C-alpha cells in the first residue's frame, strides 16, 4: 500500500515511491500478539526533496512537523494506535495527509491597524478618573 499514491487534495498528490514504510514491534494491548507481530508502522517521507510539494508547503510542513523531521529533511510518522498493521498503516497515511493539508492552507490576511473611537477613549479616561477618585476616598485624610 505504500506504493499507492497518496491523494491530498486537488493537484497535491504524493507518489507511492516517495513513501517508505517500516514495521516495528508495538507495545500496549494485544496479548502475545504484541510480542510476535510487528504492527506499528513508521512512515518515512522525504519532505525536503519531494517533487510533489511546492516550497511554501514544504516550509510550512517543516515548521508543523517539529521533532518528527530529521536533520536530513525526512519526516517520520509513527502509528501504533491500533492492533492491526493495516489500520496503523492507514492511520499513518491519514496523519501525513492532515499535516500536509494544514501546511497547504493559505496564509491569513494581513492585519489592518485600527484605532479606538473618540467616544471609546473618552469613556476609558472617565472610568479611570472614577477609579482614581474611589481610591483617593479610601486614603487616610490628611492632617491639614
């Protein structure tokens, strides 16, 4: 199944030859099956040299990947949530798809500078003066 292409969305498709899977022993529930069968999946994807993604998506994905990205630019996703190898394989591919979808989102629009209205400034200053007066009334009277 690693040889099947991974369709992300629209024109973004990762070819099967770019994905490498490795199966390792997984801990957790499963009885003796855990000790005998390699059910956990490590999915490797060379993010830095992938021809399927543009530079903006690669940069965003590298930031989102965090510690899962090696110094060589290889992304490793480990899936061991389920007891079957097939479900872990699907889980790893879905997590890679989710990461790339998040990286492919357009950047947020630039922030527009705004100023408070004149009435808002006046209300704030009036409220400050009121609090100041309350605090002055709490003080001990001066001995004049």
